[in-house]
C-alpha cells in the first residue's frame, strides 16, 4: 500500500450532499482540493476507499477559459463527466474560497471538455453537455435491458442512447410506478448502464414531474442515488423531441431511501441546465 500512496501529505477535503433539498437526502461526493501532488494510482486508490459513487479531485486548469480542472473517479474507473460530482465539486470549490473569473458563472474543465455552471439564488446548475452517443437502441441491447430490469416490453414507451460520458442507455417507461417497482438483475445487465424515467400522474403530491432511477453495475455502483449525467441525457433527448416539457423536476433515490430533486430548465437560448441544492456535510484534512 505504501508504494501506491507514496509520501504522506495533507489535502483539504469536503464531502457534499448533492441534489438534496435538505441534508442527507441526496447523493454524496468526496472532493479533494488542490490535488496536484496526487498520482493517478493515488486518486484511484482513494476513490476505492471512499466507496462512494464518485470521488473528485480539483486541479489547476490547463485551459485558460476554465476556473478549475476536475477529475472524477468511481470505485472502479475514471469518468470523463458526471453530473452530481460536477455540482458538488463546484460547491466545495466555492466554499473554500474559489473565485470564478465571472461572478455567478463557473467553467469546469474535465474529460468531455469545458462545462459551464451558473449559480442562481444559492443553487448551482450545469449546462447539459451534448451527447457522445445518441439515437435508437438496437433490438439485442433493448432485449437485454428489458430482461435485466424484469419488466414487460410493453411498459417501455421509448428507448435511446443518451451517453454523455458514463454510457447511458435510456428507457422511458409508462409511468413512475413502473420505475419504482423495478428489481433489476445485475448479472443479466452485463455492462449496460441503464437509466429509467417515468412520469408521475398530473397533480401528484410527490412534488416532482418524473421519477428516475440509474443502474450502473460496471462502475461498482449497482444503483446510483441521484444522477446528474443521466438526468442531463434524458433532458436533451426527451425535451428536444417534445416528450417532456422544457422545464421540469425529477425525483430520484426513492427506492434507496433518498429524496433527491433535480431541476431541469431550458433557457431562452435553448440551453438545458441541470441543477439542485448542495450541502457540505464534512470538511477537514485528508492525509495520504
């Protein structure tokens, strides 16, 4: 282990609850500040140790247009982009005195390039990045996804690739009840990263328009509590095709005892913003 972790050094550390209306209801992300001295192996080892869906490392930008650079690790691999780590890391960076070049606007450099964030009334939102893969799902992949979820094929309204980094295959189901009833078989899933969405009935008391779940066993995260990248992918796909309104609220994490809320908003220029409340629950020093 000494060979992996190297010399002992202190780093500022934050743990942030993301997409959380109140603390302990969202998805936590571990954030290491000013991580310049850490190697790839150290970052990967620490992400395995936290065992959270993502652990991030803030670094100086290499692009002059960016305020900071972010590396994002699951317990198994590095991701080019992920949504809740983007919001949580921006929140942590601001909390420890980070000052963006432009007030109220941040630019993150990460594996997919530059991602813009904005802050409005204390809530952060990121601009949904364009999809790396989109379009229809072939019959074999769709059949595998349906079998893995254990759902009747006629409950699937539509399917599409909505990959903005993690590799999402998106399914819109007939309703929120279908989403909440899923009991997936992760052995059958075999490497597919599947997101599901279903609409709540009009006038529902849950305070959200749609229910979302995310299954990503290949990242050592069988089910993710609240997922920014997936919600961004769904928004790009389903709002642009007119299947969802330009602005809406998604609930996620219900099946895991969470109550995450993701706000999707389309601005006057057609840009889609994905946001939610963040709460820093842990601050301190990390020694590696």
